[in-house]
């Protein structure tokens, strides 16, 4: 059994304050692939628009119902909020919050 990190992967600290101010770092991640394993924090990061859009549209594969935060306490705080729900519950909340009449 191999203990190697999945590929593509990075050890960048994406929560470091300098990360957000350096566009080259995001370019580096996008160049690795549309989904990159962030080894330092133990999660996958989608780096390209098309991948993010596809994941957002595929709630059956990428469920938000268990939360979308990296910390359990944060997920507990948003439980049942629109960002932490899937259809059909999400659709009900969205209709209430939107100005659509249908």
C-alpha cells in the first residue's frame, strides 16, 4: 500500500495571508489541474471555473447538506441554512428568499 499523496497535489498553505495577494500562486494551482489535493490541509481544491461550476450543479455528487466549512463547529452553525442544504430543501428556501413568483 502506498502512502503517496494523490496527484496532482500541492503543499502550499492556501490560508497564508500572502497566498491571496499573489495571483501567481493560483495560476500555479490551476496549472496542476482542475482538482488539486491540498496536502497541508487534507482536502481537494477545485481551481478552474468549469470544475467549480460543474460541482455546484451536481448536488448529488457534491452534497452541501453536511456542511461546506472545514471545521465541524462552523458546519454546525450553518446547519439548515441555504448554503448547507441540497434539493429539495434548498429549492424551498431559495424560492422563499428569491423574488421569483414561481
